[in-house]
């Protein structure tokens, strides 16, 4: 993902989570709001309950790869993906299907 496609500021995370719509699954909580920009911006949150730093970075990389496979990069949205502690990096393929299904549901909610 390119730098312009990321949400970094804590203030923006809070705004999207408070005012956005939510989709929750066993391993992810997704929050999204419409954006004034012509592209999607994604923020990924992995808490300390998910494990040590090495594991959290691995999870973020996996989630970024999943988002790139999804067809959402052209949508005018701000999205926060919060990874729940039940996420297991060893079960990547099953979790990928869960996230892609959630992103598809999000696209349908917007249109």
C-alpha cells in the first residue's frame, strides 16, 4: 500500500471509529466513513493482546497484503481495521477469506 493510502494520525483513527459504520467478525472489527478524497485510506490497528512486537508486525503485513487483494483502492473511503486477539497468523488463508468477505460487504453497504 502506498503512503497516501494509509491513515496514520491518532485523531483520524478516533474520528473514523466514533463516526463510522462498523462491521464485526470473529477476528476483525472494521470501521469506515466516506472521504473527500478520491481514493481509499486504510489504517490497521493491532493491540498488545495480539502478542509481542514481532508478531504484531507480521499481522499488520498480512492484513496489508489482504487489503491489496481486495478491490477497494478506488473507493472514496477511510477504513480502520482493528485486529482482534483471536487472530492467528498461521491461519492466513482462512482469515483472508473472512476479511475479503467483510470488505465486499462494506462495498455493498456504500453503494
